[in-house]
């Protein structure tokens, strides 16, 4: 599986090529850092770990990778109750215009699938977009969610039967959210009691 590290809460990575999308989105730890795409060397290391050895990205490609990552993260927030983000959709459309896909067959047999029409960073971004498209078709796309804890936003795959999981880890982010609600309730009780 491409470059996936351990997942919070003992979760397993997303299935199939959606694991690549998950790794792409989790290339930055929103809460603590680092951002693997912060510079060209970090981006090159990420590419190496995710099956693109020797690919040397350029600065425009790095910037497009960050823009696509953040737009797809916004869509993953929507999967977890976040508001619709028209700007994220426009960004995905804009970047995908420069990342053409073609229909191909693995080893000349099997079912057709979408794949990148070119090499380089554009090919990487096209591969990510092809994986998103495939997950939309197979119904797994809405299960890829950004953690509901706004400080975290780690992208996880919701395997719950009713697709109701809200946090990447109940033990960390879930507890934080519940403690915040508890503290807010206590503040409200204090204000009411002093009125």
C-alpha cells in the first residue's frame, strides 16, 4: 500500500487506490506539522514513498499538489457534515484540466480503468484524481472523511456500518470534542446560576 503510516485510533487505511488519496491528503499533519509538500525535497520524498521513485517535481507542480490536496480535503470535510465548498470544486476542476486521463487495461486484460495520460507531477495528480473518480463510482468516496475535530482534520476511512464515524480517533479527537461540549455546558450553567 502506498506510503501509508499508522492510522489514529487503530483504523486501517482506505481500500485499494483510495489509500493513495488518503496518503495524499494526510501529507500534512494539520495540527502539529510537518507538511511533506512544504518544499521540493519533501514532496520528492513523498513521491518516492508512494511509488514514483526518481521523480523530481518542479515548483508549479508542488503548488498544484498543495492546491489539489486542500481542495480534496475540503470535500472530505463535507463527507463529515462540513458545509459545501464551491471553491474546492472549482480548484479540482481547474487542476484536472491539466491532468488528462485515458482509458487503459492492466496487463492488456481485465476491465478498463482510468489512468494518467502523461508522466511527471501532472501524471501523479491525474492518478490521484482517477482514484477519486473510481471511488465515486464504487461508492467508497463518501467514506473518506476529514476528522470533525477542526484542529485535526486527519483524513480517515469510515468503515462503520451506518457511516456515522466523526473522528479519526475516539480516544483523542472524540474525547476532545466531548470535553469541549462539557466545558461549554458548565460555563452556561455558571452564567445561568449567576444571573
